[in-house]
């Protein structure tokens, strides 16, 4: 059954959580009028995700559900819906980002838009039911304070079906201090996920580069499953 189009959950209060995993800086940036292709906004679906979809690496997704945390304008959510997922849940903590995502979906006129549910929520307090078959993490992990990386892995695991797949856009792979975005690497992501029971099913270090606001860096793609 298709989800209601552009559904907005009233889970974002006017006084935002100031924990490391729910920084108010995101709403601050969005509320100042963040434009497409500005700062972290790609302006379209991530090239890294589009390569996955073009290669049909996810197989037949009929009857399956995808989750996109930190969805922004929901470019990737609509790409997943058009690929064939029956349900795509896109989550962002910024109420302004959610409104921007609703506007993008309306402007897209995509027949797959009614399969997308936009939820305004803190990912760290978000429980998805039924759980996701696929979670797509693209510039969400790298935007988080390092102190909440273990919590991110635990929450990701709790929102994924036991036989599900976590896809990570490992970006930016570079030498830089501080963030966001914080520098990522394949060994770093392994060290975050493996203690929670994830195992690498595939690592592609030649993945199509993700770019954001003119900032480009090396990108890897990780496909992770849960150890049986």
C-alpha cells in the first residue's frame, strides 16, 4: 500500500534538541534559505547512489522499504522510489528541510512521489516500523559529531531488518581536521559498524564521487549486512 504523499510528522519542536546527534545548526542553515547546490546540498540525487541503481545492485525492490536519514530535499528518496521501492521513508531533523523536501517532491511531478513519506524527527529517537530492507546513509554519518558514532550504528541496526542492507556513501575521504563534514575512511566506518554486528558484503573504493556544494573528495561505497 502506498504511503500518504508528503506526510509531515509533528516531531520537530521549535526548541531543538542540542545534543551532538541533533545539532540545531542544521535548522539554522536551512532557515536562512539554503539553496540547491549550496553547502551540503547536491542539487540532485547523489552520483554514488545513482551508480548503485544503474548497476541494479539492489535487485528487485518490489514490496521493500528504504530509509534515508538526514534526507535534506529528498533527492535520493525519490531516486529510490523511482527505482522500485514500494516505500521510502525520508527523515530530517530540520523542519525547514522537510518543507523543502515536500516542495521538491511536488515540483518533481514523479509518479513515484506518493511512495515517499517525509518525517521530521531526530534519527536517534526514531523507531521505524516496519523496519527497513535498505538504509541509505549519504553524508549523514560524516555530519555527526564523532561522539555519537556508536549511537548512530546502534540506531541504524535497530531500524534495519535482520536480513537488510545498509549502504554507506563513505565521504569525504580526505585529510582534514574537524567538521562537519568530518573526514571519513573505509577503516573508520568498519571500526564503527563491526562492533555492532555489521559485516562488509562489498566495499567499492572506485565508487562514483559524491559532490556537495562544489566540495569534492574521494568516495567509497560500503554495502553492509548483519552477521547471522
